């Protein structure tokens, strides 16, 4: 324990020194600009500033990437919902002061380094895979595990103090492995103490199996597939004798069924029975049109996040002085309620869901498609006769 404490102290001291050095360089630049000094920063000072900022950005990236369980994830959401949340007090991230210049270049760099797999789309890059066997990723996973073991209670108390107005939500995801995979890899290692398992524990157990059975290729970039591993991970007709480590991780993911649990506020009861099969449902915000050129905003999937449609309808109505309704709809023989608001309020509704209700941004989708209008309407809350007439005008 003493050795671990010394290591942490050294790491903290190194971080403090980097921050102090960067602050000194920036202070000098500000002082020179203030007094109109002709002397410019030296190349060494500029490079030092860039290196420090590069290091800070990379540290945030790896601290965030090891926490990701659900993919795919837009790079922009990864930055705002995961990287920025790991900023230390008074710490700033400025891409312009780094060699990366912008987030896209950081994502490309990490893809070239085989840390992540990325797919390019019109609205920006999307992270579709994480190489958990990358040395730096493994190192940060170890750091994260140690921090969780040492500071779970402390972390929860800190979150209570810093909580923004509204609710706090956390999506927890566990996985159920296929039967053959469970029998081959997890049960012999004592990993499966319950029905479900963390993906990080599953990857570690699989990699232990690979090493113990000497299945790593001679160039250390791939894994040889033996008979039992083929039966546990691969489909019939897939006769590959070896795969890359990244492909092995993807094969593992395909054989793991996700289960999710949405923890609200301080409810820390992590009982397995509370997990529901599948990933957390998306809240979908779309736009519809009424009577030609009148727009309405339609929101579906609220109940899965314990958001009462009538309640958010009231909030939106009061805040944006618009008419709102709730309307039933059915999916797989189950009845739910959508919220409909007058006008194009897609971004405003998403902001309300994220800030007031605590729904993580990556679970709120703004659809570009036009949603079919419900046929009937139901008024929520009070209002004048004129207001009710406006609500009626939303629907055919």
C-alpha cells in the first residue's frame, strides 16, 4: 500500500508541475501582449506549451475512453459527455494551444495508433470500437480500477456536492455471455459469480485464456484460434485460424448480450434483478407538420427514463409559452405516451431532458425524419380557451 501511495504522489506532483509550467508560459505571453513587448516566445517555450496541452488532452482522452461501455458513440458526444466531465478543478482544455488544433485530429491520431476504430459520417466521426489490449488503454484501466476501489464512497459524496439542479442519472451496463463462452472462459476463472458480468472483466478473462493457452501469434498482433475458442466465439462457416486482437474483441462483444439499469439519484441498489435485457432505450425527438406549414415537436421514449410525459409537457409549455399535448402510442403491444409541443423545439427539449432530468446526451436522438402526426390530442395542464384552441389546431 505504501508503494502505491508514493506512486500516486509522484503522479500528482508531475501533474502539478506540468500545470504550473503551462501557467507560467501563458502568463508570460499575456504580460508581453499587455505591454506590447517586441520579444516573442521562444520555439522551445511554444513547444513546451503544446506538449503540456497535448499531454493534458491525451490524459483526458484515455481516462474517458476506458469508461465507455456502449458503442457506437459520436466523437462530439464522447468529448462533451465524457472527456470534459473529467476535467480537474481550474483545468482547461484548449485544442488551439495543442498540436492537434481540433478534436477531429485527436480522433484521427488515436485511430492511427490503433487505440480506437472510427467510422466517418456526414455529421462527424463516430467511435465504433476500442482496443482494450492497447498498452496505454490497459494502463488507464488499471488506474481506473484502483481509483474505483479506493474511492467509491468518496466519489459519491463528491458527486452529491457538485450536482446540478435536477436529477442525476447513471446508465449501468452488464453482459450475459453465450453458454459455450461462459463454460470455456469465465467459469474456470471464477469470474462468473452472478448471471451478468462487466465487459472489462470479460475481456481480461478472455485475454488470460489466450495467454495461458499460448495462442498469441508470433508477431504479438493477433490470436490463433483453437477448436474450443472457435466453437465459443465464431459462427459456422467462419474458418479463420487466426484473427487480430481487435477482431477478437469484436467477436467477444457479439457473443455478449447487454443488460442495462438506469440508476436515479442516490439509488445505489445494484441488484442484478433490476437489470433489463438490451441496451438503454433512446429518447427520440422528431418534427412533424400540421395544417401545411405549422411545426410540432414530438418526443417518444420518455417512460424508460422515468420522465413523466405530462410533467415535461408542463415544463416546456411554461418555459416557451407554447401549447403541449400528450398522446398514446403502441410498440410491441405496450402502450406509451409521447409528448407533443407546438413549434420547432427539438434542441430546447433535448436541453431540458439533459439538464433538468439528467438524461445523458448520447441517449437523446434528434431525428431528421418527419414523424407521422397522432390523430387525437389530450390537453395537459390548465390554460385558457384560446390556448385549448391552439392545441386543437396542432392535430388534423
